[in-house]
């Protein structure tokens, strides 16, 4: 009876679900409690299930499921909830992935730190991308592989047992007590990981952290297909899309936009792309510079996913270390690079630099000629040998239109890889896919990066390629229009609230092509102590944001976003995307991102109301 009720309710939910569940890549922070995240969403969803309420109005008011769609979203959360209930499990014990291999890597990573044995059993075949030799050699994970005919033949094992199955139907699973983790592969949709047994509950947060940083949850479109199959108890029916044609179009657009000729790579998210870059470079260093230390040089207050992922990669190997690169405020990126590279050279280590241009949240651009000189300078090791030259990994998300890597461009003579989050301007906020390109000097690294993108099964999905094929050709025009709106709004704030500090590119930088549509706003404050001033400013930030989103609900959103097709996005702190960044490195100023399509006069009027309210 319970199964019938769940199947019936899921059918009703899919019929009445809000369109945003399928189409948005970012979520409202005003109805999001980070400490409760998925729990709060599913608690409220469970209450609707019990009251048999599947109306659109009720579903629309559910709390935000996760802060990022790549980590999770309503549809994958409901899929996990349904499978858990059908199998007598807690919902957190079911975790969906857009990848077929990353759930395996998530368990292996956890067992690496626990110094615990792992056996991987499979009944049909391993995921196509699974490369046991590469995983052991580069990632340092240890495991045994074994094909079995019947699950009844599974014996006791001193460690974790992973069972990989290829299931035609979604719903019920054999929870064999001798199996710790079941990974159910589902064609092109990805996979479902079931954590079996309370003794394995400690793995859940670590597995979810892998999904947060190194891959994505099963995408909304794929979760919808899975839920439809589950509700009707039918095999999954994939949607046919013109993958090859769309992929060719996307790769050609990326070459044109970036003025590069090497093969671009496209991943399921910006962080999926960055993970492939990092692991590809680790692989390259292990092969070309055997035994040498690998240094990932990262700004401590850059995007939090970058910061956290770099430290997570470093934690897995004694050869890898993260080195801080101060770039914002009173720190100069070029000077910091010079200092750090000189130290790394003396250590005879392999230097990989990750940096955003413009920086976040201060929207600063370094002296590019000086940056080129710092990266090109030949340095010596402590014993007088020529040091290994750096690879510059440029996060170009804020300004993906600027040419850094093409023939004759500023960084064309320095080994450079550029990447961007596709949920921003490349897709206009319609999907999470990210991409990377390399200049001629770094082209030889692309093959290894591609190998690790494939291993992680993190390439962009068919729908993501379709969306990018439609959106990329208009990207540069949208960037120009959004910058025009942003400059107009920034100028208005200067006029109406001159005591506020605004971090935005200068007119001179804009003339060079740096035309972001995001700025950070440091509101005026008052108080007798530093603590009082900080508290007052934080309250004022929230007052501004809530006024904008309440007065302009169709356009102003409390979201971490950028490069959307329509509206205006606000968040605080400006570095709230940093998640796990140390509290002291967070900047509690508002970050504002404008689009090419918004009611500028209305936004000005509401902001003026705010100024008058604090006068």
C-alpha cells in the first residue's frame, strides 16, 4: 500500500511541480537554511505527502533544498526520498549522482583516510569510464575488483564492500547485509548510491561533500526521467538529443570566443572542470617530475569551491600542498606571485597557480604586463638549476569574453589554461556546465585533463550541450548589455549614496574589454567600535537586499548568481559562495549581479527609497 501511495503521489507532484524545479540553476537564499539544507526541504515535503497535497502553490513554498543545484535540488531530493521510503531507509542514505564513477571515488577517498580496505563487486560491468590503474596510480586509492554471478555468493570482507549493479527499473534494491554500498547505474542518467547499514552512516557527509565539490547531483532533467520511470514502474526512456551536432557547435563557439585552437573540454559544472584540470595536472607532474612536490597556489579568499577543492586534492597526497596567494585589497597579485614562485622554485617544486581575473569580491584586475613578466621569469632552484615553469589556471568566469590565450594575446607565451562556470554567461543560467581551453603552450596538457574528465564521468550531458549550443553564440552581446546596465546602476549609487564604497572595474579597464556585470557594495556604517560598525553594516546589507527582493519580486532575487538572462541578483557576504572558506576570509559586503534584461528605473527608485530610509 505504501508503495502505491508513493508512486501515485510522485505522479501528482510531477504534474504540478513548479517550472523552476526543472529550469533554474540557482536557488533563493531567503528561504534557505544552510544548517538544515535538504532536511528542511524533505521534512516539509513529507508533510505534504502525508496530507496528500501536491498543488503547485504548496510545492512552490517549500524551503530551498540546497544552495547549489549541482549539489542537489528538489527533483533529485524527491527521487532520493522516494527510493529511501520504498526500501525502508532514511532519505540521506540515498545519494544521486550525475556521474557513474564519482560515487565509487567518494567511498574510496573516505577509506583512504580511514586506512580501510575496499572490494568492488559487479554483476554485469563496471562503469565504462572506470580505469582501475589510473585511479590507483594518480588518486592513491586502493581496492580489489571482483566480478560475481550472483549476489548470494557475496562473502564477509574485512573492509567496505561496494556492489555495482545495472538496473532496468528504479525502486527496490536488495539490501544484502554483507554489502555496505550499492551503486545502481542508470544508463546516461548517472547513478544512485545507497548507503546500507547504520555502521556506514558516517560516510554520508563525506560522500555528499564529494558531490558538492568534485561532481554534480543527478541533473534536474535526468532526475525527472528517473522519477517518471519510478512512478510508473517502467524502464527509463532517455530523450534523444543531437549530441554530436551540439557538441561540435559548442566547441567551435568556444574556440571563437576565446581565440584559441586547442580542443576545448566541457564538463558537468565549473567545479567538475576544475577537478579534471587539477587531477590532470597532478598526473602530468607525477609522470614528468617524479618525486617532486606539487604546489597549488590559490588565493585564500577566492571562490570557495576552488579553495576547498584544492585543499581536498592536497589532503589525499603527501606530495601535494596548497600555498596561499594573497590577491585582494592591500595585496597585489603580481607581487604575491613573484614572492610565492621564488619560494616554490627554491623548493624545486611544481607550481600550479589558480586565480580569478577579475578577483572576487573586489573586482580587481592586475597589471597584465607585470603578470606576464612574473609568470615568464626564469627562476633557479636552491642548487642553481632552472626551476619548473608554472602553469597559470585562470578562472575567467567573470569576464569570459576577454582574450588572454590567443596568438599574440597577453598570456599566449605562458602555459595557461582558462576555465569558466557555465551556469553564468555561457548558458545564461540555464545549466551548470563548465568549460576549459588552453593556449598553444599548454595544449599538451589537454589530453591528460580530458582523461581525468572522462574517468570522473563528468563530461557535460546531452541537454547541457544543447543549451550551450543555443546560448554561447549570443554570450558576448549579453555581456556587453549587462555591463551597460551595471555601469548605469553603479553610477546611480555613486550619485545617491556617495559615502558607499563600490568595487567595480574602472572605465579604463572596461575599455580594455573587462566588462563584468557584478560589483560589490560596501555600505556606510556607524558605531563606536569596530564590532558595532560591522554589526550595523551587516544589518544594513540585509535591509537593502530584503527591500529589493520584496519590492521587485519578479526580477530581484536573493541568490548567488551571475550572467543570468534576466533580473538582478543579490547576496551577502560577497564571498558567500565560499562555503567552507575560513570565516575571517569572508567579506560581509553585498555582491550585486545585473543582467541584460531588467527594469533599471524600478531598481533605481527602490534603491533611492533605501537611501532615504537610512538618511
